[in-house]
C-alpha cells in the first residue's frame, strides 16, 4: 500500500508569493493597529473571527465514552498542560490502544465549535477526535467523520482550514506548493487579524509614524468600505464561500499562487476559482457549516439588489452584537427595505404582526456535515422550512460515502473562458476528486493542446489516471511534471508511486534516491523508497528507508506497519511487535495492522490477546480471508471451536481458493472426528498449493490411519521435504511406522 496516494504537488508558488508580498507591502503586527484604533480593536477582539485560533489555555477536564466505536477519551491536565487521551478497554478491563497527545492550539471561537489541535515535531497540526460544541450550553462530541463505529486515520489541518481561521502563518520552504503536506514554522498568529481584511499594514503604519498626510496614510492600506461592492464582498468570500464540504472540489487555488497569498482588493478569481455541482443535482437544500455566503447568494433579496446587498449590509465585522441586541439589529436591517410592505401585508391579514424577521426567514438550523453545530441559515426564504430544524441528527455516512458524480460547473466567477488557463482549471475540476471521471480525455486534450507551464496540471491528470488504474498513463504525466520541475521532490514522489504501481520498482528506486539528495528529510520520499526497494527484493535497504521515514515522521502508521512486516520476515519478532503496536496505537482501526499484530501475538502463543485484534480487524475488513483464518487458529488454540469453525467457514466463503483456510478447516474437522471430510479439505489445500507440506502431513496421517499406506507414503514423503523441522520430523516418524508395518 502506498502513502503516496497523499501525493504532494509541484509549482513555483513560493517565489511568486514573495514577489506579491513585496509589491503590496509587508505585514504589521495587530498591536500596531490597536495603538491607533483602540476602540475598534477592543470590539473586534470579542468577535468570532478574532477568537478563531489561539493557544490552548484553560480547558475543562472531561471523560467521554464514544459508544459507536467503543472508544474512551479524556481531557486531562498534567504539569500545567492539557492532553487529549484516547483508549479502548478489552475484555477483562485492561486499557489498550492508549494514545495521549498534547492539546497545543484551539481552532474555533466557541460560538459553535472548538476543535483541539496537536502540533507534531515536524510542524503539522493534527485534529484531535473529541471536540466541544456550543449546543445545549456546551456538549462534548466527536469531530465530523469520527462519529461512527470505526475511527478514520489522523487528520491533518489543511492550509485551507488554517486560511479561514488565522492570519498569515509561516510555511517551510518547499511546502507552499499545491497539495504539499501542510506544515508550519515558528509561532503562529492567533486568530484572524486586521490584515486579512485590510491587507499588509507595514506601509500604512510607517506612513502614520512619519507624519504623512491623512490621504497618504489612507492610501497605504486597503479600506474595504472604499472598494466596489464586488471587491468588498470578496473580502468576506475568501473565507465564507464554500459550495460544499463533500468531495467535488469546491474550489481550486490557482497554481501560481501560494496558499496565503490573497490580498484584499484584488479580484478573488485571480487567486481562487470556485466550483459547484450541476443545477439538477438535487442537493439545493443541503445546509453545511460553511454555507453562509453560498446560501445568502441564492436569496432573492441578494439577487434582486443588483449588488447593493452585501455581507456588511448586516454585519459590522469590527463589532458583532449578541443576544437581544443582535435580534434587534438584524431585524432592523430587514426593516430598511421591508417595513412598509410588512405593515401593508399585516393590515391585509397576509402577514403576522410579529417582527422577528430573522427567526422566520433566516432560521437557525443544524448543519448536515457537522451534526452537533447549529448555525443561522443565510438563505432568506419566504417561508421557513418544515420540520424541527434543531432536532438532533445522526452523522450520515452516506453524506461522505456517496459523493456527487456528474459535471462540475463554475460557480464564482459564474463563467470561465472556454480556452486558455480557465479551460484547464475547469477540466481539472472534473477529475481532481473523481466527481466526473468520464472527463479524463477532456483534461488530457487540453494538456496536449496548451502544454501549460505549471507542472500541477500534469500532476492532476497523473493522479486521476492512477486512480483509474492506468499506471502507465500516469507515469507519462508525472514524467512531464518532473521535466517541468526536475528538482521537485514532490514530482519525484508522484512519479515513483506510479512507477511502483506499474511494476517498475527499480526505476522508482532511482527516482527516489535522486530526490532524497535534494530533500533528505522528506518522510514520504523515504516511505515510498521503502516500498520500491522491497519490490526489488532489497529488504535490508527497504528496512533502512522505513527507519529513516519514521525518524522524520514517527506518527506515520503505514510506515510502522510496513516496517513490522519487513523485520518479522527477517525473524525479528520482538521488533515487529513494537512496530505493529505503534501502528495500531496511532491508528486504532487500521485493519491491516490489527491483523498483522494479531498474527504476531498468535505466533507468540498470546492467543487471548491476539483474538482482540483479530476481531477488530475482521469487523473492519470482513472480506480478508487470511485474517479470518489466523483468527480461527487463535480461537481454536483457546478451545473456542465453534467460533473457530464460524471464522474458517467465513474465510472460505470469501476466498474458496485459500489453501490455508482449507487446511485449517481440515484440522478442525479432524478434531471433531470427521476424518473423511477433513481429508477432502487437506486434499483441496494440496490441489491449490501442491507443495503445502503441512496439508501433505495431515493427509498422509489420515490415509495411513485408513489403511491406504501407498497414498499415505506419497504425501508423507512430500511433507518430509519441508523446511519446517517439526513437519519434517513428524513425517519421518510416520514413514517409519509405515515401513515397519510392511
């Protein structure tokens, strides 16, 4: 399995971003703004935007049992720091799969949600599974995607998440590219600061300090109120516009731009293009947590205002009212346009005399993608939706598991050019998240016609081809990307992954070794090198590469699992146990690692412990016949023969060609005294795997007991050639008995 599915991408964003920053002025600290604007700074500090990201402080301790996954969590304070602890309890009451990670930052103001983040040693942020929600005065519950019977892999905080919760964090060199692993350096800003709406403030502060004229001071900063209605609203849209959180993609940042390079006042489409599902998709009433602007722009009030109705018509971003004051303010805004019509309608009996416009026409609703969050629906409707909009709803696996399939259309801007770079982005949008897989030829055709410079276009097509099973086609596209940027480690990772998938592991190894000369600390390059070397039979080199990977990324469960298999094959079962244990600690529902750890424990004859991991593995991956067979062996060793028989029958139902399953079923039947039936299973195992020494041994033993010494001798001589001394010895002893009987 290849973690390079999390493919890094390539581009020239870093230098362009730096040039943009120089052209538009350098940043200034928020305190510099507060020195001259104390009243605004004071009221803004109380807004959700100002409190959207901050260092973890006083977090209450709590203990929480997530029933669907049977997992326990706790927020605990130790030595002045808060940790989120996770564990499961196996039969007998012992804690297993224990992981404890520090809570370093909080994402979310608490108006709706607080997510807790752990910062890794290499600068990534991992979202911890347990979150706090504002509903019912404060509720602890799972993050989206975790409220189900199995836990997904650890989830990193992507650049687009941080983009809408922070100012301008620093990114290490080489990680600004599209698709790069999101890493951050140094201390992070805390919350959305003044410059996210007003642009870099260094020139503005200097002009004021140097006594420049009022007009020059004003010209040195962006004042959104002086922008056109379109540019003004785009300052809000940069964060508040998302068509869907489901796979689509909802937007693409242009490949020439860095992830934090948008500056207020420039056309948003120069930075990012937004996409939507086709109008007939039947999902118009989906309500999601980041839908404020998307729903607002559907409203007739907005559509008929000719651009006059914007976000700031209702919202002063420097001072957000709460409670009764908010209700009075927002209803008053509605009255600016509708008061006369409302009075006339009320007099005619066509409208209630009540004046709570917001409560009826913009009601609060529970969001479909974050089921514990309740938000104001910004779609201004004539009549409120039917039903209880606040009623609890379960997390819908199908919301994520059954994504949209069909044409991806431009949303903002509403149309794209049919030629040039816009045509390329529209073609990429069809295939980037497999929404419209039939559009692969469309992107291929655009690339052939235009031969664009940004390598990411070739990467996107290569990833789509690899996902469609066309590894040879993917190799060609990744080679084109690498040719465009030959020094890009991420291009090498893409190419090596495709080469490995297409059976060209030796070429992949060469590509990766060259890339590691440029980026010797890239964990994913080392991991992919471990895979490639293993496929060429260079197992010591594979082990060394995986060890290097884990030196830089000790939280990569896939690398621990793969390293465990390699050292187990080399006979180091103690080390293998450590690696498998690390893999399942990091990712407790990693089915392959659970099965591997269970097998290792069974080899150690720790059968009771092994069954705990086997049971979880087969629940997660019920079609894995090998794990079911190993599970059956462990159950039988504990005397739980009925359960063992159920598992071996399930294994054979899923894979009738499994020689191991047939052989062990023969063993179980033999124990039950059903020797003819057992013999048939052993013979079937031998038919499937002619050199299967253990099956030959058991078949020979039964045949000898039945008096068919000639057939028994043939099978026992096969068994005697086994490399297993125990099988060899038992076969030799049975052969001696047959000779003696003669």
